[in-house]
């Protein structure tokens, strides 16, 4: 139920964005858990909409920052759950309980828009190997950075430069903003609106 609600909430934000900014090209950006939500969102239109072109058409790309391979693998490596691997009676229970919630590695091939993956080698929450493996499954552009941890790639000029370049390519914008108009990004269920000065 929680996963379904996350995806429904993301869908509502995307629907609002498309209605509020008609004709604008949208790039969905998911970070960490939001990568699983974003992938499920972009692969669930057939289940959610009778006429999927209403929402699907304006989505032109997907940015996955610090993604996990799938929720079971993420649970195995998530620092708080590592303690449960020390006791024989609970070993593997966390990962198994999460299996199937966000099967990003199974769903990503169904995403019909260009994808870029951004991940840092020093990520202690989701190991970089999960982002690399997801990139291999998707056959998409994957950028790995030496530093940035789990949450600080947003401060890395090189990473954000790659993200801006990707957005420019897939949405036909310059600097992430189309023709000096407002550019819209849906990021982890939050909407960010950029205006040029």
C-alpha cells in the first residue's frame, strides 16, 4: 500500500506539473528511494491511465541519482539493516521483506525515455555498484564520481554539469530552461520551478 501511494503521489505531482505548465517538456529526477518511485511511475502509465499520452508525452527524460538495483538489494546494504545480518535468526529477513517493492532492475527496460544515472563512489547508503549494475541493465549513460556521498552530488559541479547537459539534450533546452521561459523539473515528489532573470 505504501509503494502504491508513493507512485500515486508522484503521478499527482506529474499531472499537476503538466497541467500547470502546458506544452513544457518535463524531465523526472529521482534520488535514492525516489529512483524506485520514478521508475515505477514511468512504467505504470498503462495501469493508471486509459489515455497515457495525456501525461507520458511531456516526459522527455529520467535522471536517477544514487539509485539502488532493487529494494531487496538496497535493504541488504542499508546501514541500519546491517545489524540484522549479525544474528542468524534475522539474517536476510530485511532484504526478503523488501523484495518486489521496487524492482527497478526488472522495470527499467520498460522506461521509454532517455535515462542518465549519477552515483558517487563514496556513497555509504547505496553502494555505487548498484548504480553501475542498474546502468548496465538499462544500457543508459552512467556517470560515476569519486565524491558526493549519498546526498551531496547536487553540490558537485561536474555531476550537475552532466545532468544539465542531459536535460538540454533530451528536452531541447539550454541550461535546463527552455528559450528563457520557465523550466520545470519533478524531483523526488517535489516540484522545482526555475525562472530566468
